[in-house]
């Protein structure tokens, strides 16, 4: 039993320590994920409640986005760096996963 635990610990350490790509972290777009922190893009996305979640690109300006989720798996990815998600930010929206908005540049003139 101790040998199995040592083996599992070594596998996990190897997966996390791989600098270019890990087994559990630093995943590329299209790879299966459980939480957004695993993805290079920081967006773990699923199409429907029954589909598998995969890493995806963050939303660009003018595209739909989610401002925040409690589950850390998105139906609409958060905005790219420098953009702001202009949409619902309610607790109910976070729980029911309906807090969608549109990515906008906060420095642009309305």
C-alpha cells in the first residue's frame, strides 16, 4: 500500500512540475478540464450541462462572456485581458449560470 501511495505522489508531482505542459495543469485549448485554473487560458468551457468541459480561448471584444461563476466552469468564457464583461453580476446569475454579458473595452468612448 505504501508503494502505491509513493507511486501516485510521484506521478502527481511529475504532472504538476512539467514546465511546458503538465498532466493536470497548463492544458491547451480543447483538452478536458475540471476547473479553469488548469487551462492556459484560464477558461474551462462547456456547451451544455451534459457536455464535457474543455479548455477554450477567452472571449474577445463584442462576444458573450460570463462575469463570474461559483463553479469555475463557464458556458461563456470571461473576457480577454483588458476587456470588461458588461452584464449581470447577481448571486442568482452566478448560481444558475445565467450571468452573461458582452465583452467591452472600458477605455472606449460610449
